[in-house]
């Protein structure tokens, strides 16, 4: 694993004048922290902080540690290149949702077989089994990619070398071939993280059971500890992060709850939602613009006929274009789904960081997702053989108690996810993931989520749908096409 501090924000005036001899984002945090208590202008506060770096650092420590105003650390931002990390560890990294990540996609990049061997099994008798299994998976990936690509090219004679269509077909082959790849597969990503979230990440990683994740946290800390020591204060392992979930797991066992359920759970289930959600969203719309109390607005909506409710909804989104988000009032309705998803699907689902995602580990007992094209090219038996071997090795690793068997499981393996969001976020998911250009696995899940939402929120979900379908969805509601603004020229 390689981690590079690619950049961080600094005071530009200090760079221009040369008085910021120590390049650090701490001066910004220190200056902004004083805005609420000083009559001086912000640029004067920044100038003072640049000249007195150590004083700025002492001020940061006092404000964060003694006064508890940790939010000032959010003004310091870091950029990292993270290279050679496993897909398994990436899930732990991207669990921190208030950051920005751009990751190498297995849908668009042909992979070359690089994978991580966890420190926990290095030098043990399991190493050969582990390496052999992943190499077998990687070999089948190359074969799947080649056969699926050939199948698509044969079906599409116009896909000549260098054409956009050929590239699209090759990407489809990568997209489906990757289902046999393991969670140990190496990847890389760029991450942008503010200091407050970075501190939390480093602290949590210091207590993490996986050696690779602890290594990542250590590398992040070593890169930033001398750059911004005053705003990265609580970075050590601690009992709260180390012991809470293991203790809860033991408590659940004492309650008689098995750690693994053997029966499968399929698809998507809507397990909870805001009752009378349509009325509550419409009420919030009236509250925003009427100047009346919430109770008055609620009584008004209650008196409305369905036609009047629909008219109010139509008025609220009449001028919405393809790239617009629905109004904030749509956050007043919540939905919670129980999903069973493949690792390939979850790799995309986790990108929706405004949703709340509670996940279990991947479980072979939940079965696998096999892309339909695998059967069409006559490779389902080979696929299942590799899966069977993979699960045998997984069980051998898990019996040793390392807790790292998940590294060897594939993108086809599944886990359970509890996903809670407001209706505004569901609109975003629907627009992006129900589109025909979206990957088929997550598209199916998004379509199921929207279908279930429509049953309990029949009015305020009327514009759900993918980007490509938006004009048709809009036409059904308004009787005309939406006004689509073209992208402005640079």
C-alpha cells in the first residue's frame, strides 16, 4: 500500500508574500475560529495567524480541546493518493461519508490481477490456498472478459475498432467479468478529507481489527501529523472503537441470536417509512411559503381533495429540469429498506453518502449473483466451480479466527444492508441508478426501491425515474416535455 499526501489547502496570501514560511492549513482554522469573537476583518485575522504559527497552533488546541469547538478543523482540507489498497479496505475507508472519493472503476479498467495478501495470514499455511484461489479467480476473469467481449462484438457488427460502440461493449464485458474477482483485488483512489473527519478516520482505523486498515490509518497520520498537529489531536486507539461492537456481538449471542442466518433474503424490502408522507411533504411546502403555523398548514392539506394535493405537487416541481434536485421539503419523508446486494452492487450503492447505510459482512450463505451473460457464453459451470472452491477456502480461513475470510470472497457474494434515506435522496438515486446507462445490478435494486416507495407515497413519487426517461415521466405528469437548458459554452 502506498499513500501520498497530494495536497492541502493553505492561505494564498501567505504564498504570495512569503510570510507563510510554514505551509499549513492550521492558520486558516485559527483565523476562522476567531471570527465569532473578534471585531477585526477576516483578512487581518489570517495575516496575524500566518505571522504567529505557534500561537495559531496553541489557539487551535485550546478551541478544540478545552472549548470543544471541533468544527474549526473542517476548514483544513487534505488530498491523498491511496494506491494498492484492497477493495475490502476501501469499504472501510468510504464508510466515512463526509469526504470525497474518486476510485478506479472495475467497470471501465481492465484489471491485471494485483491483489492484497493480509498480514494476518502471511507466513501461515493458509497463504498458498489464499493465493491459489485468487489467482484462479483472476484467470477466470480474463477468460470471462474475453468471451463476453467476443459475444457482444459478434452480436454488433458495427462495433469496429476505435468506435464508441466498441468501447461500450468492452466496458460491459469488464462490468460482468468482474463478478468473479475477490475483495482482495487492489485498487486506487483519490480522497479529499477535512481535518475533523480525518482525525475520526485515523482514530477509528487505529482500533480496527484488520491489519490493512490499521496500516492505512498509520500512513495517513504520519503524512499529516507534522503538517497540522494542532487540529489532529485524538488519533489513538481507544476502548470505545475497539470494544463496542465485539461486546454487542457477544450480548446478541447470549440472547440466543445466531451470528449467521442460513436462509436467503432476496431483493429489496421496504421495512419502514413515514406515514402520510405525501401530506407531510405538501404541508412542508405550504409552511415554507404561507407564513402560517405548521398546524394551520396541516389542517389545510387535510381538507384538500386528492386532485388539489396533486395540483400542489405539480406546482412545486413544474420548473424542475433534468439536473435539478427536488425541493428540500421532500426531506420530510423517510424510507428504510432492507436489501441483499452483491459486492459489485454495493460498490456503487455506498456512493450515496447522504443515505444511512448499516451493513453486515459478506456471507456465502446468502448465495451469489451471476450476471446473465455468463450463462449465455456457456461459462456458468466454470463460474460456480470457482465460487465453490472460494467458499471452501473462506471457511478454512474463518475457522482460524482471523476474521479476514471476506478478502477471498468475490464481487458475486452478497451481504445484507439496512438503508435509510429521505425522499429527496431517493430521487437522486432513482435519477442516477434507474437510468438505462446504469449498471444492471444496481438498476434492478433502484427500480424495486422506487416501486415500493410509490405504493406508500403515490403523489410525491410521481417524478421518480432515470435521467433518460425523465422527459417521458415529466410529459405524463404535465402533458408536455420539460424545458432542458443546454450546457453553457466555456
